[in-house]
C-alpha cells in the first residue's frame, strides 16, 4: 500500500477510535479527549492529502488546531462549571434534564 | 446591473466583507465597554443597547449591499456575494436583534449580571454571517465554530443554575462531536476534488466525472451527519430537548431560530452550489431525513405537557419541513427555505418571548395548562400567542401558511408526491399540540384569582412580541414583496452544469 493510502487508513482508524470513545465512555473529560482525537485524525488526513493536492490542506490544519485550542478552553470551563454544581463529571449522573 | 466588487484588491475585499467587519468592530467596542463597566444592571442595559446599535447598523449595511446588488468580478472567491447571502444575513440579524431586545428585560428579572452576554450574542451573529457568506469550506467551518462556541457559553450563562450548566455540557459535547464529523467530511471532499472552494469543487466534479466517486460520497455522508446534529434532524436530535429546556429562554429562542437557520443556510449552499452534480445521491438521503424528522418531532411533541419542551420538539418538526424544501434540490426549494426561515424566526422568537413572560417562577415549569384563562387576564398576550401558534401550525392568513405552501409547491414540482402527503399529515398532527395552547388560553378559566398577576412582558419584549405578531399577519395576507425578494435571493445558487471554469 502506498504512503497516502496507509496515512488515510490510519486516520480513519484513529477517527473511529475517537467516535467509539465518545459513545462508550461516560467521563466528560475522556469524552472530550476522544473528540480531540477525532479532530487530530482529520488533521492527519488533511496533511496526507495536501502532499498531493497542494497547500490548501495544510492551511486548513492550522485553522483546525486553532479551533481545537479554543474549543478546549470553552469546553473545560463548561466542565468545571458543571463540576461545581454536581461534584462529578460522570455523564450518567448529569441527568437533571431527562431526555 | 449591480455593483461589481473586485475581491483581489484590498478595497474590494473590505467591501465584500463589510457586514462582518462592521459587526466585528461593534463587538470589539462592546467588549472594551463591558470590561470597563460591568458592575450593575445599568451597565448591562448600556451593553445591550450598544449591541442593539451594532446589530441594526450591520443590518443596514447588509440591506445596502443587497439593494446595490453587489456581485463579484471573479467566479471563485472565498466570499460569496449573492442574494442568498444578503437574504440569510438579514434574517440572522433580525433574529439577533429580537433576542437582544428580549434579553434586556429578561436578564434583569432573572438577576443574571453578565454584560459579556451581549458580546457573545454578537460573536455568534458574526459566525452566522460568515456561514452565510462562505463560498469556501474553510470559511464555513470557521463561521460554524465561532457561532457554536459562543452558543456553548451562552447556554450555560446562568452560573447559579445547574440546569443551565447541564445544558451547556450536553450541547458542547454533542456540538464538538458533530464538528468532528463535519470536518472529516470536508477532508474527504477535499481529497476527492482537490479543493475546498465550493465553485471549483462543482467544476471538478463535473469535468472529472466524480459524481459517484466513493471518497466524495463518504464525504457527503460525513458532512450530512455533522449538519444533521446542527440542524437537529432525527436521528441526531437527542440533545435538543434537554439543551433547549435548560438554557435561558432568550438563548433557547436564539438556538431554535437563528442558529438552526445558519446551519441550514450553509447546508443549502454546500449541497446546491458545490455538490449539485451529485444531487441524485443527497436528495434521497435528505428526503428520508425529512420524513423521519417530521414524523418523530411531531409525534413526541404531542406527548409533552410542558410548554418549553413542546416548543423544542416542535422545532424538530419544523427542521423536517425545511429539509423537505431542500429535498426538492431546486432553487425554488431554496426560495421556499428563505421565506420559511423568516416566518419561522419571527414565530419562534415570539412564542419564546411569551413563554419568558408567563414563566416568572421559572419557565422550565410552565405547563400548557398553566396558560388557562390567560385570555381574560392578559388579552393582548393571549392574542399574540394565538397568532404564533396558528402560524407554527400553518393556518391560512399567517406567514406560516405561506411558508408551508411554498415548501409544498417546491416538493410537488420535484415530483415527490409521497413527501408532500406526509408533510400535510405531519402538519395536521401538529394541530394536536398547538391548538391545546390556544384552547387553554381561551376556553379554560384561570385556576385562581391571582393566576397571571405576575406575568407580563417587560420593556422591549413587548416590542418583540408586537413586531413578530404584526409581521406574521402582514406576511400572511400580503406576502408578494417578500416572495419576490426570496426568489431573488435564491437565484443563481445552483451553478449552470455546463459552464466552463474561467480562471
């Protein structure tokens, strides 16, 4: 398998691991880490594709990293806010609003 | 003809981004103002009024560009200059203006003292404007993230409320999860076509014959999952009731109206403009999404006893109707969408304004039965709520009817008769939860003497309800002018399939 193909395959596997982490884990911090894993898997795809398709993909990766950093700031602040109310970050115990 | 803008020159670029720049400048001014004065309710009122001025002046800039008919000299810029952008931008700004007016009294009553609130509302509006103006997936992605992040914070802005914090956590985790899918979809589309520019993507697909390329199809699928979460289509809707329920009511209205409209706007531009050549694939998916969204949203709404949750589920049903317009895959459908979201923004904001007014002891707890006898105590409020409910239902004489009729005619002209029939049935089912609200207000007597003594519209919220109700009736009986504007806004959204790339 060529380099591009294997890079895309690895990226798809990491992305799936991230999705599995979001769906299976109940700790808000770990769910958030899984989401970061998804974003970085996509970054790997962009970089691999940019090797053939020109610099647009690399530019995109820089934007994604900036967005992910901003998302971490907002997300961790929100998780701290819920911890102050509930003394836990377990998503199964955060259930005042029953869906 | 209109005003040609050469986006390759700095001056032209500034002109092309004028609404975004104006709003950003106002936002920065407001940020400095609230960093300087943020001690009491008076400072917060000042922040709200500054935000209002910023949003109104941006709306004027957008309308000016639309009247001037600004269009780009080159085909493949990152910023779209077309009627669709101006029309949707104007609708988002109207939504944001009404939300700020609603918040002026609400924040004071609930004793929420956070003047940054208005900065975040404006930041979200800037994100929406970028989603409307993005002709490149990078711009659309950044606009989406800017909007979403401001809304995550706004959902949890009431720091004393555990409900608000819980809504923020749920919205944040699912929103970021959806962004991951959205981004992966972009990466796959980029991999298949070699570009993130929507116009170039269309020509690449046509010239290279990529209509059913596997990577492109996977990209479309991922993109639709991401958008599905943002527009709250079934089966990606499970966050909606909880988040709408827990967030402060003006923010719920903002999420249900403007945020959803912005996500739909970007979705329509991507599907019609960039992926129009593969429409056979996505029209089928959108059709089924629309069908299950209409059915599930309306059926669960029937079972709700609390007004806020009922409105949350009804907004899912409305996402289904808008998806039906999109399933027609035509500019006619896009025009129907434009009219529909204008009406939808007005009726949603109006009904949430009434909810905030009657929910003086916490709007989460307002049951539909609690509205009993409102008509005798607060006749004008009950009348306005009746207008909103009938418009949401799609009753003739209101803007909601014209909107649904436009969607229906777009669906029928695309020969999707089954979808049209389901849409009518879903609308009839929705009478089962809109009409009980009207019945409670007019046909039941108030449970006690002082039942509605505390409820009342505060300050500018009165204007929100008044403007929304009058506009809905006006658009219901005299829609011609706005219909022309909607048709104008949707024109040229689908690029001609045969045109050759010129640069």
